[in-house]
C-alpha cells in the first residue's frame, strides 16, 4: 500500500511539474513582447495582436484655446502640451495606408513665427517588413473647431501594426495604430 501511495505521489508531482513546464512553453512570447515587434501567425487575428494606443484613464486636455475634445467623434486627444494629436479610440486608421492628412498640435507652435514647422514624423511597422514610410513636409492649417495646427500628408507603406513617432522642438510623442487592409 505504501508503494502504491508513493507511486501515486511521484506521478502527481511529475504531472504538476510537466504542467508548469507547459505553461512556460506556451507563453514565451509574453516575456519577449516588450522587446520584439509583434509577430502574427495566420491563426491569430492580426488586429488583436497589435497593442494599439487606447484612450488613457486620465484623458489629456489641451490648453486654451484648443478644444477639450477632438472635433471628430470617435477620437481622443493623445500627448502633452508640447505635442499632441487626435487618435481613433478603437486604434484603427484605415486611411493611413491610402494617404491622409495628419494633424499635430503644440502649445509651442505659433503660425505667425513658424508657418512651416520643423515637425518630424517617422513610422515603423511592428509586425513585419514594409517599404519606406512617406510623409510630406510639415505645414500649418486652421479650422474653427480645432484652432491652429501643424499638418502633414502621411501614407503608410502597407496595412499592419505601426508605431508612429512625432518630434517637434523638445517634445516627442509615440503611439501604435492598426492600419487594416481594405
């Protein structure tokens, strides 16, 4: 009887140890996710694998004279007084693969002093290779619903998971978007 209990204990411990190892083997991507671009297999929904930037728990509110809410429904302000933009709340921005006006704001931007701001925008695809990112030189724009802003024409080279970074004066802003295919 003692042998039987001892054998049962050994089997239970072996199964428990194997279960722990299975958990470790099933989740190697979790530890590497912060270090590597997202890799998407055909069995995983690519949009779900893209860690898009979502509205923060404490929303950013631009200083006056800019409005507290972006002018387009379904968007949120993202950034700081030094540099911000309006992002889609669901993280999806299909038009960026086709070409889109991309608006940026900064409390330091004064169109009277800087009609063609030194705004730099870069983008890198996180879930695969992509051709070169294209952006027009920065200019300015005004609309009564959002006051003065910096403006660029942007076209991402392909659909996918993209990290976009803007740089203006001493401020930098990065975020992740999913650009679905048509």
